[in-house]
């Protein structure tokens, strides 16, 4: 059956209500796509061409290729075909427009036919679909290859990033049943400032001023929270308080931190090659950065034995270090750090680990993703020292859950000072950083908040 006849049959068929991909248009799209790849070739990867020049050349070739096709297309079908092919070649296929939607914070492809997005903290299903698994796999390969990584049957898991820093995770066959699976956590194109977090309700002006004083005063800070609570965003904002005349070394699995300073050295871990060699872990990078004369060390996330090296760095003159840890409360953060230190492979006594932690860490900033989808700082807790075998914590700021929710289900509470002045306030004062009593003035809680 000819392409013309099949297209005519599809256009004449009655609508079924559910939106489906047109197989004939998909076949035509794929044909034109391959034609453009053959025609343009190396031009698509020429870094000397600006994005506008490249887009113009692709559109010219696209219209020329489409003019040679005899298939009758409606204006809507033609526009959609041009958009699809252009997105495939210049962007990331069907999800390209989702990645440019500023309201969407996460894109999740559960296979070619199910694409979900997070908008305003809520999950919803998108109308975007891929042609088939091969189409989705091609987009994954494009993302992964852009940063020099690989994904195949021998290495079916991959963490990557987009050029704007957005975090990417991909899982393919044989691990992904019904996949491939692609998850993209978008980063804001604009670098968020502390005023943005105050506007979002993540924290308030007094707690922001307090955290700024802690960073400038070179305190060691752990940002903790569950998955998707905004740890990296908060770490970016905290790092913006670091004075511009200091040398900063960042260590990450995949580069995500967006530093505001000029004197920044970014290190990124490397997975093993196809022969299983050449791996460079975060722990290797943390050890190396100690030899790079850093004023500040910022580790994107401690998730293994590098926690021991981080604590040692904090205890040996590298004050003002920042990192994140997955944990559900400040107390859980300390317990998790104990576990991570033991993963370094040394048989250390628990008390020795806790003494190092209590000496190294000054502050724990806890983030929580609430039921309404908002991300809030719920605890800012000082690590005061040891009492027996237990590390003592003191909450300086707490989120007041007792204020309830409004008619839209959003929490009305905010971060409030507990009235306790931290022990390190004297250390900050010695450095010329003075915090007025109004920063620690308690507002009164609607009910007793659970602190740990």
C-alpha cells in the first residue's frame, strides 16, 4: 500500500477520542529526520555555528525535504511535523517543549508512551509521547554522549546532566522493564538568590540573615533532606554568601552546582570505561582537592566513604565547608553520616566517629517536602558537642506546623526562632559578625513542634 493511500485512510478514519500518534506521520517524520542527518552531517556538531544559524539551516533543509514529499498534509500536520523533526535534531524530541516550560520542575519518561511532569509540586501526565522505545533510547543516547558518558547493556544505568545543569538519570534494558526510563530534574535557568527562597516560603528573612552570617563566619554546614526537597538549590544559595575573594573547590558526581563567584574550580567524578577501568570517585576527588589550596570545599552530596574525608577536612583547617546528605531529620543526618564514615572501610570506634562529627559540624539545615508540594527548611540546628556518647543538638529555628493549612491545602506555617542563641554566636562576634537579638526573638509556636 502506498504512503499516499495509507495517509488518506488515516485522515478519513473517524476520531476515537483518545489522542494517538499517527503512524504514517511518524514514518514520514523519521524519513525526513534521517534525510536531514545525511544532508547536514557534521554541521550539526559544529561549535563555531551559533544556535540561531544552526536552527536556520535545519529549518531550510527541513522545508526543502518536506517540499519533495507528495503526501498531502494539512497545515496543522505540516506544522507538527516540522516541530517534531526540529525538536529531534536540535533538542530532545517530544520532551523538548517540557524542558522549556518554566512551570515544570521535573520530567519523567516511564517508557515511550507515558511521560509525567511535576508542576507546582504535583505530578500530572503529559500528552507528549515518543514513537517507540528506539526513539526514546536515541534521545537518551544524545543526552549521555554530550558529556562523554555511555549507556549500553553492559552499563544500563547512567547519571548525566543537560548543558544548563539539569540532573538526568537513565535506565535501559535489561534493567528497565517496559522502559527505557528517563528522569530529568530541571534547574532554574536563572541562579536563585536568597530573596527567591524567602519569596517561595522556604525560609524567612531572619533565618536567611542567620545562615548568611554562618557561611561568612566559616562554619561547617550540612544541608540534609529527602529526595527532591531542594538540597542542591539551598546549597547553591548558601554558597552565594561565600566572599568572592576566596578559592572554592566543588566536588560532584555530575556537575549541578551553580556558583556565583569567579574563583571556582569544579571537579566531576568519572565512571569506569568500557573495560571497567579509569573510574574516579568522589572520594578520590575530595582527597585531591585538599592539595589544591582551597579556602572552601563544597561537596555536592556525601553518599559513601567520602564522608570520612570530608569530616577530616573540616577538622584540619578547611572551615566553611558545605555538603548535602540524604536524611529525614537533623538527628537522622548524624546517624547517616556515621554509616557513611563506616563505608570508608576503616574499623573505627563509634565514639571516635561521633567525636569527629561533633567537632567538625557546626550546623544542620534540614529541608522537607511538605504534602502541599512546597519545599521548606524545617530545622536549623546547632551541633553543640558530646554528652557521654551522644551528640547534642539544639534547634535554633523550627517550622511551625501548628499554624495549619489554608483552604487550598497549603501550609500556613513558617520558620520561627526558638529563642535559643547558638554557642557559636561568640565565635561569629569575634570575627566581627554580630547578630542582633531580634534574629533569635521567639514568635511563639501554635503548638509544640517536633524537633528531632
